[in-house]
């Protein structure tokens, strides 16, 4: 069974930094590209970033490019999102998600974690 | 960026009746491999999204056969042949043809 478990979400001040992590199991991690998707309170899904199986290709949504960095550790089956210069509109539930394919862009997201809550507030 | 537009945004349905959601993309989602890179998800209340339909028309494992996806290019449709109470939630389409990947606004299905 595929499992994706996010952690690292907290309350942080505007301008602050945070690192989200996603530990995975139940599949061959380095056969798949991975995504971060977020959902602001009461709103829809927003794609944030993705990374290819080997970590070489990354892509970002415009509003986070230059502030967020996606990375992966294939030796530890884990995905990360370093978030800097956080803004109030980054407040959201952040989901780790697995792609069916290995490349970026991939095919489609086929599995989701339960999410970790990030709140940017003073 | 590819813009995804869903309609309707709210869908009240009587149990046992059919339902249909439209998703239109600002660019064709037809890949050179012949597949449409359009996916449908359902987010039930308080849960993470779950995969319903992938590559336009393929039902995911465990998804009831009352759900079906159709369309090609820029116009896609999710149909539920007979709505059940457990189908309530937010339905999203998403394109993964190119990055940034993009979602539709979501369609809220509720039981009348």
C-alpha cells in the first residue's frame, strides 16, 4: 500500500522559513516523480511544484518560484519543500503527491498524502 | 499556462439521477503519445483528493463503474450514471501535459 506522510507544517511569521518533508513507503520511490499541491482554507487545489525521479528536473508555480525549493532523497524515500520568504497567502494545507510516471512533466498524480498545515501569520 | 475551466461550480443532484461535469482547457491536452493528459479527482469532505479517472477516460482501480470520463483535446466530461450519497464532495479536473500543472476551480456535488 502506498503511503505518503507529510510533516513540518507549523505557524510561522511572514518572511519566515519552513521545511516540509514527506516520507514515503509502499512503492519504488526513485521510479516516480513527485509533486507538492496546496489547498488554502476553503479554497481549491493549487499545484505548487514537482521533481523528476532523479531530482534533476524541477518545476514551480509562478508565485513560489525563487522562494520555494523542492528536493528529494532517494536513499531515504523522502521528498522535501524548503519554503523561504513566506507570505500570508502561502497559508494552506500542503499535500505530497506521487506521479504515475518518472519524468517532469509526468502523467498524472495517482496518490496523495493527508497533508500538513502551514499557517503564515503574525 | 494552461487554464482549466469547470462547469457547473455547484451541482445539486437527486440520488439515483445522473450528473455531468464539464472541464475545458485553454490548450489541447492531447499528447503526441495519443493520450489526453487530463485527470479527474474527488475530494470528499475532510479527506485528501482521490483519483477517479486518468488520461481522460480510464477509471482508476476501485472506482465504481457509474463514473466515466470522456472527451479529447480541450473538452472533457465526467459523468456519474446514478449519483449515490457517498459521491458528495468536490470534483477537480487537472492537466499534467505541461508544467505548471493546473487544476480546475472545482465542482461541488451535493445531494438534493
